């Protein structure tokens, strides 16, 4: 058991202490800063205009601005948000999704399997890859919440301003958003962590059929693009059964296209887990490593 824990610590250390992980975080936080600058500028502009027209700096328009619709996951207009929620699949795979591919080519996998066995190695590698992908996603999001809180009040959202929050009655966890917004944020970050951790594991699983390091890193992005196309294919002009299938959108709190569904998110997450876990811990274990 001690060897398993030691192996897991080694793999997690390799995942979180390499340059690619810090590069991913740097890109994510740069997007967060871009989003924050945009939101602060818009807020100051609107407050100045309100002061000119009403003579009061604090106007009724101030009620539409809060932490919960100004952080990067709660707004959908800035360049930072647009870029981040488009490239995040790559940022999740960049820290460690490629590692199994490199270690397999170098012969490191064979050495580790001889020392600790296939089962222990693959489980440790899977967990480390999962954690690196999840943390690469949520650390910038947590930074966004903290930085945004320095400029915007944490006022509980009001449903009458749903056009500004983008969280409507049919939006996933909308009741929680308007009643206990901090719990909503926590759960949304957990969903982001789990989903993006599994996306990173998709890169690891793809090594079963792909041997190029850079190609496997792009696999999560391709998966998200396919799900994004599915939303367009399933879209109904009469608004019947319109549900968001794209991670580019359902990982945010605001519904910028069609409402997200907890059932859909849960099914997609479960499918990713089953496919990646079975591929890595069943398929790879039953085949020789060359």
C-alpha cells in the first residue's frame, strides 16, 4: 500500500510541477484578467453615465452588477471569456494529458510496469491526469471569483434581472443560483473540475489508437467541438427539447444559447468516465506495451 501511495505522489507531483501546467494556468489567468478589465470598464462607464443623468453615482442600474454575473463564468460578452471557454479543452490536456504518450514511446511505461505492476501504474497515471486537468480549469476560475469580488459586491441575484444574469427559469440549478449563490458557485466549480479532469483523461485514453503527442493533446478539443455541433443538429426552431450539449457553454453559469440540463451534463460526464476508465484500466492493461 505504501508503494501505491508513493507512486501516486510521484505521478501527481510530475503532473503539477511541470512547465506545461504553469503555462496552462498563465493562459487561463490572462483570460480572467481580460474578462475582469472588460467588466470593470463597463461598470464604471454605466455608473458615470448614471451619475451624469441622475446626479447620483449609485443608481438602480447598479443592481444589475454583482460578483455572480461579472466573474468569467457568469458573463458572456468579453474577449477573455470567449477565448477561455473556447480553448479550455486544450488547457486541460496541456499539463499532463500527453504524458502517457511520451512515457510509452520512451519505454518508461515498461519500466514502471515491471516495478509496480500494470494496475497500480495505470490507476496512478489516470488519477494524476484527472487532477491536472481539473485543476488547470478551476484554478483560473477561482482566481476570477476572488479578483472579481474585489470590484463587485456579492449581492444575491434577483430573478427580475435574469436578462442580465443569463440564468433563466429553465437554466440548470437556477433555483440555487437565486437562493444560495455561493453554493451554486461551489457546485459549478465541482462540475467544471470533474468534467475537465475527464477531458484530460481522454487524451490519455486516445494513446490506445494515436501515438503523436500533439494530436492526443487536441483530442478533448475535438470532443467538445463534436458536442458543440450536436447542439446545432438537435436545435428545434419551435424551441421544443432545445438543450445545450456543448461544454463551451454548459460549463458557464449563464445560458448564452439554449438552457443547459443537469441530466445531459451528467450523461456526458458518465460516458467520458466509462470510456476513459475502461480504455486505460481495462484495454491497456490487457495489451502488451511496446
